[in-house]
């Protein structure tokens, strides 16, 4: 399947039915699998044979989707999780423990900020948040002896900061650590971070990959390019006594990282996706290449319309020539950015909230990146506990509206904006 284009792989990769088998990926709604001998099951536990023995670790439906996503991102393997937050958690815990340190972009999803800055801190993992736009010499100052990874996003949610992936990869690799990047907003259709030096990619599959807001999920993808045989990563370079003394870096080749994540973290923490959710995700993936193109086309049209509206104080969309990240977007995202546009309304928090209530086609929902156009006013919802001053400090201005532009007819989306703006 690697010989096919990414569009074809969205549809064809992962599941290849044999003669007389179902044309469509089946839902294997089973927790366990029958074998004739204990020896057969033992070989599965020892990773000496391929197959399934318990769906917490692997399931045929989930496995097919993992293989598809690995193909789309150009990785050696993938691990699906129950949510995007679980994917972020596993990706970092797979190489970090008490006493370790992470350098993370300050321009990341709020849930990830809280995970790193609050929950991981309770586990003994420290984090230093950095400005991703800073020069590499400045960023280097944040790296410590116990730093185990760099964490960032291709396009940040909701501030739409475009990451200079090559710069971040250089920072990571000159310190002998991996770059982990959340590619949710860009998707592999618009950016494949491994091609620019990233080592691990994660997604909240609940967003564009699902595309219909029907199934929570996440995924971790391993590039297979990082050398884990280092004293910095004893979990990968020394025997795992909980798994027969396996040394992942020695015994699993390029798939060392993703194998450890499955047989150790998924085994013990069990953030397993349901087979039905994996099936629904696969249905979404089959049209990912079509939907992403339409999302980006519509979002750029909306951004240009907003930019010309005298009731709008500012517009943030990397596809606009006026945007500070436009050149980076052309380099890393030449086919398009994403379907999310952030903008500010003159008059502040109250006017922004009022505008959203006047919209008819666009719905107010705490979600982003699905087929339907939606809006959210962080200052009065997810960040409502903050003062205006605190909002500005966090990068979320009081007047900011996050608009997730869907794949409806652009004429109807613009008409909805026109009638709403006419009422404020």
C-alpha cells in the first residue's frame, strides 16, 4: 500500500479482504480469541507469533485502523487509544517517569497544558513551557539533563501557531531526545511531520480523522527513526522484567517505542478503544482527503470575508498572506492548513458572545474539526473563570471566537455570518 497515493491509502490501506471475505472492515466485537493449545497463546504473549488474544492489547478491527493510520503518517506502527488525551498521556509516559522533564510549547491545547503542568507534576514529571517562536538558542536554555522529549503541535489549538518542525526537531536531536508532535489539526493530508524530522506523532482522532463528531479516540504513531538504545531511555534500552526481560530497543527493531507502549502501558492502563469506535473512525478516514480539502477551502474563504469586515478587530488564519505564520504554513502545509479560524469582534467579550447566539447554521459546541460548522467563545465557556487580563496572558483574548468551518456550501456559511453580524 505504500506505493499508492495518500488519497488511495485513506480508502484502501489497513484492511485487505481475502477471497470471499467481507468487502468492508468488520466489527470484531469480542474481548477474547480461541486457540487450540496453550503453546499457541504463549507464543502470542512472547511476541513470537502474530495474532490476537485479548482486546485490551489488540483487536482485529482496531489493528486494521492502526495500520491505516501508520501508513498515512509514514510510520512503522501505531497504537489507537480511547481518547486523544490518552494518546498524549501514553506518548509521554512511554519514555518519562518520576524525576524526568519535558520541554513543551506554550501554544498547545489547554487540556495538554493541564496534563503536563498539573497532572504529570503530581507524578514527578516536570515541564518547562516555551515560546515556540523563540530562536533555537533561546529554546536550548530550557533543556535540562533530565529532559526526555520536546512536545508541540503542528497547528496549535486554538491560537493557530504553526510550528517550525525542523527547528524543533533539530533542538530535540542535538540533545539526544525525540520530538513528539500533535498533528491533529493538520492531519497527514496536509502535513506529515516525520518528513521534517519529528519522531512520534499523535492525534485526537475525534477531530478531522473521525470527521463527524461520533466517536472519541486517539492514536500514537512511531516513525521508527529514533535510536532508543541510550542510557537516557532505560525503559527501552534495559530489560523489562514485567515482560519476560525484553529489551525493546534490541528485540523490536524500529518498532521498539510503539511495542513498549502497547505491551506495557496499554496492558497496565487499559485506555483501549472500542471496536465500534475504531470501525466508525475507519469510515471517517476513507473520506479524510476529500473533507480536509473542503474544510481548508471554506476556512480560507471565511477568513478573507472576516478580514474585510469592519466589525472584526483581527483575524488569525495561517492561510492569509497577512498572517505571521503564512511563510511557515507555505513550507509545512502547502496543500492547506486546517478548517479552524480564530477572530476577534470589536466590543469585547459581550459582543462576541452575542454574535455567536445570532448564528443559525453554526452551532455553539465544545468541539472542533468535524463536518458541521461550529463556534466557541472560550472567554465565556472553557476559560470563563479567568479575568480579561488573565485571558490575554493565556493567549485567549476576551473577544476571541474559534470558528470550526465545516464542509457545508460556503455560500450558506457566509450568509449565516452576514445575518449574525448585521444584528450586532
